[in-house]
């Protein structure tokens, strides 16, 4: 399960991911990270059964956590199965199935946004965390 974690450095330079792993015992895979002197945004992947535990731990450490069940959403009515997203995706999220219809493995997505920009029919969008 993907979690989008944002944090501010105003509270110091706590190693929140390391603390979350240590205190929950859950291994966390970092898919994407953007961190600078003022704070950061990290996309992590955790086992679905540990999602709430990790989310609550990160929250207690001062981070804001959004659970992303479907990071990239495909509008079935707009998609024409052209495959433009296949060639641009660095994580091979998109493939064609046996009938040449677009298939997605959203668990591989790292929210880079390249597929959204490449789609000529605006059929792909990023989930707006709520």
C-alpha cells in the first residue's frame, strides 16, 4: 500500500522513517523522495496489513500521511489504449494484455507523473489524497 508522507524540518531532523521501522517492526520501501532543508515528501510502500500502524506511527512523529489506494487513475471512457504511457513509464506500470487493451499494475507506480503528461487523451490522473 502506498503512503504519501510529508513533513517539515521545523521540528528538527528526526529520522522518522528509521524510527517508524524500528518502533513498528514493519519494513518500509521508499519509492520516491524529495527532501530539502525545509522538509520533504516521501512516497513509501508498506504491506497492506501494516498500513494503519505505519500511518499512525508516522503521524505521531509529526508527519502528515495520506493513504493512496490508487495513485494513478485511468478514465476508461477517455482511454483509447494507445500505449503512450507504456513507453514513458520508468516502472513498467502499464502493459498491453492479450487483447491489446491497456493493463495497469498501480502498485509499481512512484507518482512521477510522466504518464499523465504523456497521455494524449488526458485519460490518466493522479489520485487527489483526501
